[in-house]
C-alpha cells in the first residue's frame, strides 16, 4: 500500500467515470492484497522467509524498473539515502511478517498486519509533535483489544501470544513506519523511480539473510511458490504500485482508506475458503481491529482535511 497525496477530484462526465473506475480498480487491488496472504502462507511452506522475500522483491523491482522506462535519466544521488532507509524498513517489515506467517493462519495474519492503519496516525502524531485525537486513541484501544482476543492464548495465569502472531503484529508496526516514510519522501521524488530503488534495496538486503541462514536451493517446480511470487512480486509490488499511484490521483482519500480496511476481511475469507477455522473469538477480535482501523484512519484523514 502506498500513501501518496491525492489531487482534487475533477468534475465532468468522463472525469467522474474515471474516478469511479479508479475506485473499482483499487477495490480489485485490495482484494489481491487480502487473498495474497493465503498464497504467501503456502509459498512459505516450501521456502524460507528470506528466500521468498528476496525473490518476490527482486521480481517487483524488475517490474517497476520496466514501468519507469526513460525516467531513469532523472535519477540522481539525492535518491540513495532515502531509498536505503525506506528499503531497510521495507525489508524488515516483510521479514518479520513472513517469519511469523510460517506459524499462524492467513486469516489472523491479515488482521494483525492491518493494524498498521491504526499505528500510522499515532506515529505521525509523535513524529510531528501533535497529540493524537480522541478518535485515534479510541481506535487504538479497540484494535489492541481485538489483537488480544485474536492472538493471546492460554489460561488467565498463563497468557501468551500464539506462535507467529507476535512477529506478524510487529510487522504491522514496521508497515506503519514504512507508510510514514513513503508519505514523507514520495512528494520529493519521482514515485516510480523511488519505488523501484527502495524495493530493490529491500530485495538485496533480504538476500543477505538468504545467504547466511537459508539454503540456496529453490523448488522452481513448486506451483505454490510461483503463485506467491506472481501475486505479491509481480501484481502487488510491481504493477500494484503504478496502479496505486494512478488511483491516488482520482479517488477521494477517505474512500481509499475505507477500501484498504477491507484487506484483512478478504484475507479471512480466503483463509476460510481454503479450510482455515474461523472461531467466534477470531470474528470478535477481527471486528474490533477492523473498527479501530476505520475509526483511526477516517479521523486522521478528517484531521488532515481540517488542517488544510
């Protein structure tokens, strides 16, 4: 997901239809985000997290590089440090998320990752020295309650996070920091060039972990691996970035946020479709996280609108 400043929505016959088309396209992108948790879960059964992340991020970077085309002529050294910082955060976020997904379900991973929408306005408030709104605080409380219901297991005296859930939840924190970096750097650079650079950096950093901790053998004949690489590397990291850039110029930010909040819902539905068990506790916990995400994100966007 990419946070880029949306331009005012134009009026007129074709322009209005273009706005509607962009929202429909973004809905499809969010759907792909959601169901990709199942594909990634399956791929991580045949390769390690560093191997998987290296392959899909390098595929995504190659796709972005092709889409950038002649824009490479404008690349200069001002890109390097921001690209390195953003790429390192992206690599870490993908890394801890993928590690945790080996031990939890795709359904839970979707909701735990989705908590990043709650963290973004809170971290933004801290970095910009602005107190979070009451709505943001309330959203955080709801999301935290949902996280506890979703992930904490055991009796009252022996409560502990379920295996893998801690790392996926930590990945949500990383994604929030990543989105903040994108919102800060994206207006300063060509979006496609900057995306290509920092995704490439993330892939190269992940390859270091692959070299030291995982075997070099790759089961290229695995359909699960290819499905994960194509869905996340090509469609989401690669083509999805250019689509998101176009969508952000035509769709209202609030509607984008509401669509984005559907990602964990699609992940849960995809998990249920492939046989994962959806308990009442998971439904309640996921609903609390979803409510917290919506309240916090809408309040954040509304606050930005009022400040402008």
